[in-house]
C-alpha cells in the first residue's frame, strides 16, 4: 500500500484562473449579462477573502464543460444534458451519504439513466471539504479465500479489508457482488461508513441471447457508473466530492470488468463452457469468449430496459461530437488510448485519427491520494476519527429515505 499524506488545508484561489473562468463563461453565454460587474465582484472577493462563490449558472455551465473536457470519455455528445444537483451547503458526512443515495435513485430513473452530477461543499482557504473515498458510488467487495483465490472484484480487495477493519460486516454468506459501503471523510468527523439500500442499487442479471447456460454463471452488474473520487475543478475552486455519471458502454463491463485478469477474469470460464479449443492462443479463444460476454451484457441491459450503448454506435456519436465542437470553434481533447474501445478498435472510426491535447478550463481531475484511497483506503492516522458508531450496521445504516429530486438544476 502506498503511503498517503495527511491532506493539508486548501490554498487561496488563483485570481488569474478565476477571472479566466468568468470570461470563458460569458464568452459562451453572452446573454447572461453583467460581465464587467461580475468580474469586478470576483476580483474583489478573491483579493479580500482568498476565494469566491460560483453562481448557480456558473456552477452548472462549469460542470457540463468539465464533462465536455473529459479527454478519457467517449460519451460526451450529450454533455449539455448533464443535470446538476447543487449541494454546496452540505459538509457533514451523514448528509453527504444521504445525497449520494439520492443521486443514485435520481440517476437510475427506472432504467432510463440520467447523466447527473452532485456537487458538495468546495474547499475554501484554510478549510478542507468532504471527500468520498470510493472510486465509484457502487463497487463490489472482494474476499481472499483460504486457497488464495478471490471471491468478488479483486481490484477492491485491499479496500474491502480496510473497511472491514473499520467495522463493515459483509453478509453472512458473501457473494461475488456484495456492494461496498460508502466511505465519507470530513475534517471534523474523519472517515465514516454508510451502507447502500437495495433501492439505491439498480442491477442487471446477465443472460445470453443463445447460450442458456450463461445465466448459470450468476453474473450481474450495476446500472449507474457514478465516478466519485475525482474532484471537480473550475475557476481555481475545487469540489473534492462531486460524484457524476453517464451511462455504460457495454465494453466497460464486458471487455474490462468481467474479463481483465485482475478483475473477474471470466474469459477462461466462458471459453470452457463454450467448448472452445484453448490449447493455443492462435485459436483466438479469448477473443471469441470476450465477444460473447459483451453480447450478454448488451442483451441483458436491453432486455431489462436499462440504458446502455455499444462501442460502434458510441464511436460514431463521438465523431459527431467532435464535428460539433469544431463547428463551435473549439477543439475536442481526447486520450486515444481511452477513446478507442477495448475490443474491435480498428473497426471503429475513432481508431483512425489523432485528437487534440487536453483543454484548459473546468475539469474532473484526480490525484495520487484520491487514487490510492479508492483502492486501499487509509491506515489509521493521527487526525482520523474512527468512532464506534461509524461502523456499518445493516439495521440502521440507511436513515430516512432521501429525496432524489432535491437540489436538481435541469439543463437550459
């Protein structure tokens, strides 16, 4: 496990970066009005307090542009449809957890997945903000068996061990798909654990359009990919807790989560059930098995009425997005190694071109500490508060039902 620094208090806002953000907002929103007076107010606030507050319009536009600027995301055509939950007054762990649950309920929308971001309190000079340890709001636990094998998602084996040490109790009969608790850390309370209710986690059991035995594998996956360990940064203000989601592209589940050798590693299992010749790599048994896993994912999500897209369709949509950005006089930053799908890459149009470098402006960003927290958790440290009542107890973990429509700003 890498050593983790104790987070320091946040720094003052960079005035030039703040003004650049305001100018960019008005250049893309010329009807907003009051440009000069807004620049003057921001300048005065930064010079006197070290920070400033975004207006609701700036917050919504900045979050949507951060998605537009996400160089690793292929699904940005609908960036302006991102729905904003303004939760900047929320700083305590209990309410952050409740609103994360509300986020999931609002986003899942009975299977018609909504793109949503929930923006909690920002860092301010001398004061840290809430932080969510989890890589995504929904991730599956992992357990080391006595024979050395792993039940569940091996990516989160160390994280599972960490939250168990903090008091989380797995089900009496662990499975490969036990949802991990949320870990919310605030400077006042330290890290606290919160379970998710069944109503918070929309899942799709997997079956195959041809292989009846596929259902016997007992595979399933959650419907909402809500990334939760990236901070939203705009105009030099940082929002460490800003979970956001779109919807899945099938290959994320079928070509990565289920078949990566350090994840569920199902290619060999599926190939064996298919009766493929696995004696040589030249039989391409892996490729054939992975294609069938992806067929199962797309078939199952569609049968369940849950939004999903395939890599061919989404590649075409991405080039539509690139063309729209070019017509608007903007570049489209893209990381080729992430944009090109993990299967059939050369069969998609995104493979055969170069892309712009990452853009300046609002971004969803991560850092070494957040990355390590999402995989390993944090060992005890002198300023962390591990209260006995912060442990996950199924009988009273959930609290009152959250309002999934609270604080939503719809796209304009």
